[in-house]
């Protein structure tokens, strides 16, 4: 049976725009897509999260490949993040499966975590400069081993947030990576964050698949737009100067924070 006629062009357009944003900045995927699916299109919260996670994982494989070709990924940092995020994601998914994907408690947990993740994003945006300056004093005195442990901890926090709400892998991850690795070029921060998001979102998405919270027609609609979108964004990210890329990241995070107000 041909399901192509079921593909919604509005979903495809959404995927194109958000895919390009993710390719450019590493943020905007779950932070924009999940609220968009829930609030604008009326998708069930669990289905929105699960579908968005698989969408993000497949999309970011493409973006990661482009960034890797441009030598814009720090694989050591990716391994540190994944060593914390993967087990944390598995634990969060087991908890969701235990309580049931359609239960009141699960829906409440998803919406509450989503709101918390977006609020945390807004806070990091509003106080970003102050946080960077204050944290820099503390982090400058830390050894590489201590920075590594903090990176693993960041991964664990992202694993829980992403598995439950699909938010955090980009918006929060990029901001904290900027704090932990201030000397790393922005485009490399973005590439590293996207590369780490691939195993995290695929594992979390597979978990949601097993508990039955994936809309496959919606997924195909999103991917139809996002795959070319993230390829375009990732291709030009390495060619955009730092003075342009940093404000673009801030603007993307501002858009995410605006979701809390509106």
C-alpha cells in the first residue's frame, strides 16, 4: 500500500527549517520540534517525543557525517558524553516502560520534564555571559580528569532529559560544552554535540519504539524535509565565521526560550 499521500507537507517544511538550524548550530531539534508537534499539531506528548527522537537520530547521522568530513568533531569529548548519557537514557526508558506510555503519570512526567528542559534552556540563554565568566574562573583550575568527569555528568543529565522530553542534546549541551571547553572553536562544539546526539537519540528513540510511541508517517514526513535541511546547514556551518555563528546560536536559543512565553 502506498502511504506517500499521507505525508503532511507542513511536517516536511518544519523538518526542513529545523534540520537546517540543527546543522548550523547544533541546537533546535527537540527544543523546537517537540513543542511544535504538541502545541501546534496536537500530537500526543509521548508520540511527539518518541517520533522526534528517531527523527533527530537519523537526521543527525547526516549532519555528523558532514561535520566529520570537515574535521569539526572532537571524538574524545563525544566518548565522554556518551559514557554518561547512554546508561542514563536506558534507565529513564525502563522507568517510562514500567509506568506505561499512556498513563497519566507518564504524560505528566513528559510535559513537566519538557517544561523544565526549556526553562533551563532559557536560563542559560539569559545569563549566558555571566555564567561563562563565573564558571570560567572555576573551570580554569580544574584538571583534564576533572573536566572529563564533569563531561560524563553532563552526558548523564542529557541522557535523562532527552529520553523523557527529547530536549537538551543540542540547546543545553552546546551551552555547557562552551563552558567546559572555552578554547574549542564554536563549529567544533556544534559538530561534537551533533555527533554525540546520534547514539543518544537513536537509543532513546529505539526505546520509545519498543514501548509503542512512534508515528511512522509523521517520522517520514519530518525526515523528508530535515535530511536536506541538516546537510545544507552542516555544509555551511564550517564556512561561517565565529562572529556570525555565535550570534546565530544565541538567536536560536532565544527562539527556544520564547516558546516558554508564548
